[in-house]
C-alpha cells in the first residue's frame, strides 16, 4: 500500500512536469505564428494534457460580438459563426481556447480565450 502511494505521487510529479513542458512549448508555438501554432496543436496532445484547443473560422462580426460581450456561450458562438458564414461573411480569426474543468463538479466548465490570431 505504501509503495502504491509513493508510485502515485511520483507519477503525479512526472505528469506535472510534462504539463509544464507542454505549456512552455505551447507558448513558444504561439510566438511562431498561427501556422506553427496549428501544427503544434494538431501534432501533440495539448488539449488532453493542458486543455488548449483551436477554434478556427471566426467571422469579423462574431469576433466583435465576443469583444462586446454579446456572446457568452459556445452555442451562441457556434450559432453566430454559422449565421454569418451562411450570409457570405468571410472568416478571419482563430482563437486559442483554454478549457478549465471544475474539479469539484462536472456541472461548470469555463472556457478562456488565450489568444486571438488573424489570418
């Protein structure tokens, strides 16, 4: 039993080191621009390890609605993107999103826009 507890602690330390390293690599990828960031996100387990993913194809008017606080949920975001692209608006923005799961309950997940990239 003691060995199991020690092994679990060591695995947790290693996973934390891997997460920190992945986060550092993500920050470097962001500095390289959108093309490098996309390749990094698609080529690693960034979403599973540290909760980052990309939302691509965001039209200008949806972007403005987000900045003005008019869009508050992913449903609103997806509806706005669909409506505006259906009306012929071009998409110029990509968001890097960080997902934060509530550790105490599964009822509330928050999403943060980490960075905005323009095509």
